């Protein structure tokens, strides 16, 4: 994990990524070719979903905590 990232930075990345996904859902784009290069919006959306998953993993790691408990047996 990159120690230079903090919760705020990861949350910002996640917010921006989710906003882009929402925009693509509202206005879907077709896959097309330009100058021999393929622009696949489906692949782009999958990449954005992977970014959200990465953010979730980072947030889980950054907010780790320890829970101590004990049991009493009568």
C-alpha cells in the first residue's frame, strides 16, 4: 500500500470515479475506432469499477482497527 495516500485522498479518487461512472450510465457511448485505435467504453467502465474496488481496499486498509474482547464462562 502506498503510505503517501490518506483516507481523504482515496475518498476523493473514489468520488470522482463514481461521478464518471454515473455520467457514463446517463449518457452511454458506443465503442468506435479512430486512427486505428479502438475506444471501448465498456472496457473503460470496467477500469473505473476496478478503481472503485481498489479504493475500497485502500480504505479498508487505512481504517484497520483492533477489537479486543473477552469471554466469561460461569
